[in-house]
């Protein structure tokens, strides 16, 4: 399926005008970065890169797309002919998916002609802004959970396509499973899910519903115990499944209090190995508030798929360098108030001390010194239009998940605090 019309109109009108002025084929460097982190956040996590590489490969203007552009007078005949043959043939480098980012971090660098690069802007930003927002929020939840598993279950709170993207981004950030079957099928993410309240309400009694579920899934299943009365539900759950019951799920109530009561009840009934999972409108703050409670796992929905209040990462896509009419490279930048940019091709590294990040060092128009021991941050993602297979599909998703874990371990300790604060490390231009 073509992704070519996942594009804002002005990108094509710029192409059309640049063709008329003869500047459309100038070599250019575009850069994706965020001017600032969401208010109070100390770091971000790059998400969506693997998805983006596949979508760029599908960015083609077929007969249907061209006909629509022609019928709606979006561009002229020359531009239509050019679009008909469009294939991105440039280079893209960027941060590894799953890596941390900070204000000014050039998470993506696009090299190509003005025409072939500028029309990718909306596609690039729509993917990276959403996926990175989800991954960043999910990483905060993973930190708050302190090693206890989390599952993503927010499909019903997002657009159907966004739901799959969110599941992938949350998994990259450290979530262990998703309820979304499409995400499991497409990206190799473990899936989970047993029953909702409707299953209990379907049956003549709560006990009958529990017996039906245990008969189907075995005593190791997770029983939802809060449809009616939680204390009664727990007692019935153990009665039906026996002390080997896998887990009970709680989706309501004052969780710190309720969880403690349920734990004591389970133990008194001999179900000492039965785990407790909670799923009641959780976010990183409510998860943190349950640090001392006997919760074994969490299910998170709305908050994770909406970026926990920040549904976009704030990335922009800006031209930072191009060849001039004489063929010489020229750095360019905006001077707009509060929206100024830094021109020039950039090479970012993460400066470390004893294995901990202390600065995001960005070299402008130069490579790092030969004795620089900092970690290089960009890798080649697309070369001459061909995506690097390492970063694609389920294997690429697993690699991104590993990168996220490594990036979080590399950050200073205060980066993981949930209190409001400045970026965990400064961005330094060299």
C-alpha cells in the first residue's frame, strides 16, 4: 500500500515551485530534532525508526495517487511526471531506535535532493513524533515499575493503526507484552489477555464464569475478581482454580489498600503463589505509588498510548545545509524568535564518564577528534535508497528493545526520577 499521500500539501507545492525555479535537485541535508523535551521530562526515547524505514520504501505515487493530484490541481504536469518516477534514492542516518535523546539531538539526518527529501517531512514526523512519545512515556513507567512486568492494553484508546504502533513503541521501551494481536503478528511482540467483565456478566454467576475460564485456559489463568465484590471474587477464584491459581486481576478501587487486602486473603487461602496484576487507569505516577504494594504486574492502557499527557515528542524537520548555485555547501538556519535552528551537518556523540552519560556533544561541520572516546550516536539507516535490514521487522524491534535497556542504564540516576526537572544531561555544540 502506498504511503505517498500521507503528506501535507505544502510539501508538494514546494516541490512544484522548486522545479519551476530550477532548485529542486540541489543536494540538501535535512535534520530531525526536538527543540525541547516535554515540560518536566528529563529524557526521551527514540521510537518508530523501524516502522519509518518500511514506510519510506512504500512511498510511491501510483496511478490512483497521481490521478487525484491531477484532478485536484495540486501540482503541475512536470511535477506529476517527476512524482510518477519517485523513489527515495538518498541516504538516511540516525540514532538507533530505542536510544535516549535530548534537546537538539539530531535523531535523523536525511541526505538527498531537495525534492526527494522535502516530501518525506510529514511521514517522518508523524511516525517519529508519535512513536517516540509513547516510547518515552513507557520508559518512565518501566522505571517506576522497578522490574515488575508491564503489559500494553490501550488499543481501544487509540486509532486502530496508532494502536499497533503504540504497542511496538511500548515494547521497545521495556513493556513485556501487548493485548494487540496485530502488533504480535507484525512485530513479534508477546501477546496476553484472558477475559473482561462482560465474560463474567454473560454467565449466571461469577463462579460459573470462573469455571468456564479455568476449563478453557487451565488453573494458571488470570481471573478478573472485581466485577461484583472483590473479597467474594478472590474466594471464588481460589475455590474454582485451587491454590495453584495463576493470578487475579484488579481493575478498580483504592489500589494500595485493595492490593494489600487481596494479598492477605490469597495467602490465607493457601494461594501463596498466586500473583496480583492491576489495570486501573495506570500511569507512571500511580505505578510509582504502588512500589511498596504487593503488586506483581501492571496493565497500562490510555496513558501509554497517549504519551502520558504528551502525545507528540516535539520533533521538527528542518533544512540545515544545501549546495548553492556554485555547487558549494552552505549551512542554513532559521532566526525566528524562539524557533531558531542551528545550521550545518552534525555528528552527535554521547560523552560518558565511568559508563554514565554526562553530555550530548554535537559536532557541527566536523567529525569528533580522533581521541574522542564518546559513544557515536548515529548509524546508517538507508544507503542510496536501500534500508539497512538490521533495523527492520521483528528482529529490528528486538534490537531496539535491547538498545532502550542499554540507553536507560547509561543515564544518570536522577534521569529516572518522576519529579519535574531539566534534561538529565546538557546538549553541547562543538
